[in-house]
C-alpha cells in the first residue's frame, strides 16, 4: 500500500513530476447541463484553449469567458477579463484550477477532438429508448400511488362500517378510553335533556290547573242570577182564594 505525503513541498514535487496522462486528467473540468444532454456518456473533459468556461468558485464566481492559455505543468488555466493588479499597478492574468470551472461551450476546431466526441453523443434511437423507459417508470409510479390511495380508502371505509362497542360499566380503579368517555358524556347529556323536558311539562300543568278552577267558580253564580225569582207565598194565597 502506497503512502502519500501531505507535506506541501512533496505535493508540489509530485505535481511537477506527473506523467502526461495524469496531467491531462488533472486538467479535466465538468460539462454544463446543456452539454451533458448532448454528450450524456461523459461527465468531464480536458479543458483546451478556445473553450468557453464558467467560474463556479472564488471572487470571479459566475464569470463566463474563453480560455486564453493552459498550463498543464502547473495544472492551471487563464481566462479573459480575469486579471490581478500588482503593487506596481501591473495587471497579471488570474490563474484558475480546472476543477473550479465548468465547460459551457467546446472548441471543435480540432478534427481529432471532434471525432472523439462523436462517440460520446447519444443517437436518436437511444434518446427514444430513454424517453420510453422514463415514461414507463412514471406510469408505474402513478399506478402504485393510485393503488395505495385506493387501499387506504377501503381501510377507512371498513373501519367506519364496523359497529361501535357497547359501553361497559367501569370499576373504581379502572380508566375509560377516549371513545368510552365520549359515549358516557353523550348518555349524560341525553338523560339531562329528558329530565329538563319532564320538569318543564310538570311546570306547565301546574300553571294551567288553577286557571281552569277559577273559571268554573265564576261561571256558576252568573247562571243562578239569570233565572227569574218566583215567590212561594203568592202561590199559596191564590190557592186559598180558589177554595
């Protein structure tokens, strides 16, 4: 097992003495989302002079510019309009590591590079296959969601269809569940309503009874005064006179 030193001086020496394939690998940068759609079989590519890149780290974050020069020995690149001012007011190119940029546009002036990139392009037949596979996955996911929702609805309907258990009298030390407590409260409310209705009916009967008695007492004497009064002594005198 190889042991790699973390000392800066040894890291610099290792970078300076790298092989050619290691240097080209260190000069690789990620492709943008647009280029990934076109070249879906690759993710990184070696940065070359003429490529357009976008800075994603540091003080120049978000700047899009062309690559002016490449330094494979140092593992750095320089882009347009990215400069630093020295103490004597001289402007120097700002160097960037390829890992801190993404490639937005490729320079295809080199025929060898163009031929190589053709291998990583996706053919129209493969694009259709990928689209069909994605559509099938989406439909399967939608179907699974519908089945889950239907199963949940059936379970809820079965639970509501079940009959509620009857209330059981509890002992002193027992505790009632929330459903039993609700049922007991409902029963108490119904009993209280029935008692209130019976009390109201009794009060109404008590108020109606004396009014009826008073009406009967007042009507009797009125009927007696209306009858004509016939004296008895006059009838007896008339009978004696006839004799």
